[in-house]
């Protein structure tokens, strides 16, 4: 079950972290460029390894409404719960918080500051394999005020089993 566990300042943004009981922190995954090319499709490689962006509105998870967990395409680390997904009208799946590893209470998504002449925002990367996931902006809904704007091609989805959905409703 989702619960708010912590708030902290991270590069000037207030993060309220969401924790799910999803196991231990996975070991870092480091592969060569050739190994990544073998593991990923060309689109997955372009986005997750080269920092690309998929086309808005025409992607797999923007309109997705099922309950479950979104995992990293590169290493299967659980990144986001459907409980934190919302419609941002941006054209990409949006979440207000990442999943936090219960081992160390750290998010499974790390933020890298990006400075542009017109604004400052953050790149979102997988904590385990450094896959580029998308970007984070400070125009999201409560409780965090953050919008994790994520490329669908960087994600795999695992639907929650029926018994877990019933537990969430209680």
C-alpha cells in the first residue's frame, strides 16, 4: 500500500516520497554500449541510453489506466506506482513521485539538474542502470508539486494481481 514516508529538499525541489513494499535495492547494472544495443530495441536504446524523447501523445502509457507498477525497461527496477500516475496533459505519462526502496528509503529515480537559459529542471534517471527516463518539473499536483514526465518506451508495466487491488481498496 502506498504511504507518504518522507519529505526532503533535493536540488531545490520538495520531494514527498512514496514507498511500496517491493523488495531490496538491486545491484548497479553496468553494460557496454554493444550489450545495451543487444538488450534494447533501437527506440529504447535511443531514449534510455542516448537521452532521446519519444513523440508526445502517441506512446504506450500516456492513456494507460491499469493499476500496477511501472518498471525500468533496462533493468526491471520498480520506478513508479499507478497510484502516483495522473493526467498532466503533457503527452507523456506523468507521476507525482517515484517508488522508494525500503532498504535505504531512497527513490528508485535519481534527479540530475539541467540548466537552460530559460529554465532549470531535472533529468530523471533509473538509480540501477542510469537509463534516461524523462524529466521532472515543478508544476505537478499535490502532495509533491512535481511532474515526472516519463518516456513510455523507458518503461515496462506489471499489472497488480486482483488480491493486491482489493487490499488497496480497504
